[in-house]
C-alpha cells in the first residue's frame, strides 16, 4: 500500500471528537450515556436564521458565492466588528470560511514555514497545535496555571518568544478552562507584544458572548490599536448563535494577510454555503437580546456544576468566567483504583474508566496540555448535568 504523508505522524485525532464519537457509538448500542464531552450548544438555531436561509434558497441563491464571502455577509461582519469590538475593517480585510477552525488553518498555512514557532497558552484547544504541526511549524505551549486562574503570565509569554516565533494564539474566554482576560490583563499581554513587532497575533474570540457575572469582554486589537495591523481577529456563528452545523467562521485582519489566507482558502475549498451565509447575515444584523438570556442559562448551569463537582472527593473545581466548560482538578483521584480494579495513573485513565464504568463521557486535560484535569462541557440541560455529576460522584466515592 502506498505510504501516507509524514506530516500526519505528529497529528492526533481530536480527543474531544474521539470521545464524542465513542459516546455516540455506545448510545447506538443502547447504553445510556451521559455526554459531557461536546462543545456544542444545546439551544436551537435562531428561527430568523433558518427563515433567511429558506428565503435565499427559494430566491435561487444556490450558485458559487464570492470566495472570501458574500458582500452582504462581509458587510454584516464589518458592522458587527464596529458595533461590538470598536474595530474598523474594510470589506477586503474580512474573510469568511468553513468555521473558525478553517480561518485558523488558512492563517497558519499562509504564513508558517518549517522551523517557525507558534506560541499557544496551555491548556488550549487541541486543534491549535495540530494545525501548527500540519503547517510544519512548532507549537510552543506556555503554561497557564490554575493559581493564575488559567491565564497567561506576561513574563512567561515574553520568555517564550524567540527569533523563530511567527504567531501568538490567544483564546479568551478559553477552551477548555473558561478563563477570560480582563482589560487590564489583556493590556499586559499587549504590552509584551508591542516589544515583538515581527510576531503575528491570532485571537480566537468564538466565546465572546459567553461571559458571566458582569464580565466585560475585550479583544487585543481593541485594547491596543497599535497592534491591529498584525492581528487576525477570529469569530464565528457556532457557539453564540448555536449554529455549529452551518459552518460559518470569519475574521478581520491586515489586507495583505487576508489576501494570502483567501488564496489558501481557494485551493482547499472555495466560498462557503450560500444559505449558511444568508443565515449568518440574519443573526449578525438581527436581535441580540437572546444572547444574554442564553448566557444567563449557561451561568446557572456553571454554578450548578461547580457546586456539585466541589462536593466530590478527590476533585476541586475552579469557577470560570466564560465559555461553557469547567476544568476540574482530579489530582485527588490519581493513584487510586476503581471499583472494577483499574488503577488510575493519568487523567486519560480516569476518563476511560469513567466512560466504561459509569457511562459518562468527558475529555482528559492532558489532551489540552495540562494534567491531571478533565474538561466537562455544561452546554447541555440541567437534568443531564445533575445525572452526570451524580455518576462522577459515585465513581469517585468507589475509588480505593
């Protein structure tokens, strides 16, 4: 059999996707799985988005679209950036792609060469490092410890940057921890980056609207306008608007870089689904009040899960300020043995045994670059969360 590309040897299947698939397989076999592994909102897509897509289909808007995005959607994105982030982008400084992941892929493939380094706060979304590896660059994780609320320390960031650094990737609110940066904290990151003018910055703001307790979201190009000409501000419709399946990601950035990203975009695919773009226009330009209502529901879920997890022996859980994940520390469970006799040496062992013995799907923290933790998504209904925490408690109480 002919061989595969060497670049795939360093890239793993996403742990969260693998766990979600495993849970789905068990559920199809009749096992009653409690899935807390998927970062997917359980809310429906807003009706006005569906109606806009339907109208577009009936109107014949089913042909190849403009590759960087329809003029209507890019104009809506332009208004969104100005309205919500105080950022002014020309239409040719905006790119639409098949989800935020595709935007990140385009950016790294348009810029990275072998030997380049990409600084990534850890824990961080699994896919950042894997795309860096596919682009034949080197991911450089910078630990964001729990005693700093899972946020990056400016001195650590500064120390991680070398002459080979091509990018810094930021994701606050963060997946998997839910950590969010205040304006003062973002200011300290910006001050470090002002000292390194040859480094691009990508900020993944996909959880922008999922913040709690009066937290004031900010993005780095807004906090420090002098950085704007080397920042790619990434966002999308998936999380806030519960449109994961519509595959709409977008960004604003420097014209020359956006043109290069669009070139990569065109070789991999092309303009994204016209109906999805029509739906995205509707949600970006439409009423936004429901975003706060949904955020309030997520906040109640967060409070419930944090309370329940902190009652479980061997687990401590920090209360995050954003996204829809908690990242509990399971150090008190490591080294123990489960009811069925499995010894837990790592957080991966914990996750595997939890699925086998209590049928709860979560994701090991090691996949995101920090152990011994696990990621739990609370993007599901209250009863499911209660049952999941009950099963986790039962699992931990039986450890010896």
